[in-house]
C-alpha cells in the first residue's frame, strides 16, 4: 500500500557508509561510555513487546543492535525467544557478539546471532520475524520511511515493531557549553553544532510515520532519559569517547589547559546541572 518509488536514492550512500565506518572506530568506547547511559530507555522498549511475546512471538530482529544492549536484555527476559541483531557497523556487531559472550550463558548465547546490514536492506525473507525492535537508531537513518518499511516487510502479518528514538528538544546541557568555553579559552574555538535533524519532531509525528509505513494500532509516548554525571565522569566521557579525536589532536600543553578549564567550570556548577536530560519517544505498531 506504500510502495517506494522506483529509482529513488538509497539512504546508504557515501555519507552513511562513512557513518558506519565511524561506528566501527568508536564501538569499544560506545560500549563503555554511551551504551550504559541509554540502556534504561533502550530496555524500556521490551515492556511494549510483552503482549506479543505472551501471545507466542519467538523470532525477534533487533534493528541497529549496536553493542547488543537491547538484544541481550530480551534474551535474559524471555527464555524462549531467538534474536538476530543487525547493524551497519561490523565493529558494533563484533562488540555485540563479545558482550553476549561475556554476559550470557552458553544456552542463551546460542539464541543470539548478528548480521552486518543496513536498516533499509536487511538480508531476510518477507515475514521472517514475529517482532522487530530498535533503540536509538531510527534518528540516524537519512530516510526513516525506508527503514520503517523494511521493518514492516520482514515482519509476519500480526507482527509487532517497537522502537525508541530521540524526540526533538531544545534543552541545552550546561557541561557541553563548558567544554566549548574551555576550547575557546585555549584558542581552538567552539565546536560546530548541527540541529539533530533525525530526531522525531513530536509524538504525533512518530504515530503518523509508522502509519504511513503501513503499521496499524500505532501508539507512541514521550519519555525522558536522565543520567547524572560527576565531574570526572563527564571529563572521561568527553575525552575518551565523545570528543576523543579532538582531544587527542591537541598538543600536551593545550590538552592540559583544556582539561583544567573544563574541570574548573564543572566544579562551579551545582550537581543538578550535571544531570544529562534528553527527551525520547517510544512507538509501537502492528503489521496488519
């Protein structure tokens, strides 16, 4: 009912290939720093899939599995399901497999597999899965309609998709301004910020997008991710993950001055200012 126009440009063009390569490079840091921050909201997707599992769903595809947080949580929660984690980054898929090796027993580990593929071009037959799930991936795809339609294709009739993504939010995080001010202080200049165009515009937009992709019974709700940093936690996050390349490029004296300026500013803030708050949206729908 919603065909993709013939000859239209695939979203996995050069820019997205570069994005996959970036995630290859940061996969280990992602597992250490970012995955634990987003884990509570990511795992919250499972509650939206509970009715489908209770009704007998067993085959799950985790779209954009990343370091396997959602997939591993599903395997622990539901002893009868099988999960295939798909990610465009081979580095992320490797870390997901390693995390499964580390966190799961042998029997549970056999229920998890990984594939390297783009979200709009998964190597599966039509109707192969009972459930599709995804955490913080649909904001990264340049064409969300294509990715949603691909999820629709690989689900059987009556299958369920649930995902969580970022909700557009003008909220600023003070420590990020401190990092930029510290960069300015050493003569580097503040970072360029994009407007996060992939964030879902509203809860209503999340519903409308899934309905256009062919899902029925669509529901969506807003949420809030909150993560308290301390001074050294934020410094570590920025210098060894989020802005590792930038920090590594500095001369030793510049790096020391940057970190001193950043710590001075962070320590002047009340603890409440160091709580990262990001708006989320969780959506769920069924393939008719």
